[in-house]
């Protein structure tokens, strides 16, 4: 046979995680703290690798309310169902690693709006999704700030009533599960194409090595992405520069 070899595919990031550079909002919330929008993920574990600045992450989870200091070099992670809110004490920048790349963008994020919004499947998406013309730093951050402020209002309500916020957290988890349920079948497709495919690739490689077959090693290579563009997306916690391996063409 002759002809050019097939192009080398662009692999997902290790473990098919998602990677973003986050500059945390420095505008003040209604309670006087600068920072992001409290929210949780229903399927994905998230990790913070702090690269600059100072701050805290407030969390409300099965182990109660906690506040964890963030400083350069710190590494913090939390599991699904953990409500987290970033507080920016000065120029806080974070490299965010997100399990199940693609699922957060597909809706695996529920913001802590007041309960009457969470209970309404029509009002919630209207409050959670930024208008297309206000989704990036090409526009002002008024819509992102209003969304954040409603989230802080609901987060304050959740923590009220019991010292550890357990009653409010249980109610929030029930609301969150109801909101995301219609999306689960679509999420399975995203998961199968990313994380599950990565696990199956590792399984195939292990079986090949056990058989003495090293042919997959010939597909090795190095890939690199440039820094994210200057125009960033308004995320829940700040402006996001997202690293996407699919931006690279196969070689």
C-alpha cells in the first residue's frame, strides 16, 4: 500500500478533563465580598490550582460550611453537590481542572438562586443563562454581576436556619436534581465521547501491552495550545480563558 499515513489524532487532555484559566471577579457582592457566583455541579468534581493572588473558597457540602484559604501553589478540589463560592481578596487567578470535560458546558452547573427561582423550570434558565450579546468581555459585565448577586442572595438563604446549612442544602440538592434531570440523556452522549472513550482507550492499551503489542506507542506525539484569546467568557466565578484541544487540527 502507498500514500500518506493517516493524520495523528488530537487526544483529549489527560483523563478527558476540562481546563480553564480563571480571573476571579473583583466586583462587590451584596454582602460586601468580592468574588464569584455560588453554584454546584451535579456530576463533576472540580479542582483549583491557584496561580496568583489571594482569596478563599466558601463551600457548603455534606461536611457543612467551610472556608478554605487560596494562595499561590494551593490545590483544592471538591466533589459533586458541593456548593462553592470564590472570594477574591486580591488579583485571584486560578487554573481550573474540571472532571468530565464538556458536561459543565452542557449544563452541569446549578446556581444558588432563591428557592422560588430554583423551583420553576422556566424561570431558572432565564436567570442562569447570559444573553448572547453579554456573554464575553466584549460587552460589560452587568448581566454577569446581576446573576452573581442573585446567586449570593440564595446562598445566604441556604445557610440561614441551621448552623451547618444542612436543611437548606438538602432542599437545594433536590431542586438541582429536578432541574438537570431532562438533560441526563444528552450528558451520557458527551460523557461517552470524552471520559468513557479515554477509559476505554487505556483499557485497550493495557490489553495490548499484556499481549506484547506496542503498536499504539508509535502514535505518540506532543501537542501545544497558545494562551487563550484576549476576549474571554463571563463564567460563574470570573472571566474564563478555556483551553480546548479540539482547536488543534490533526497532524
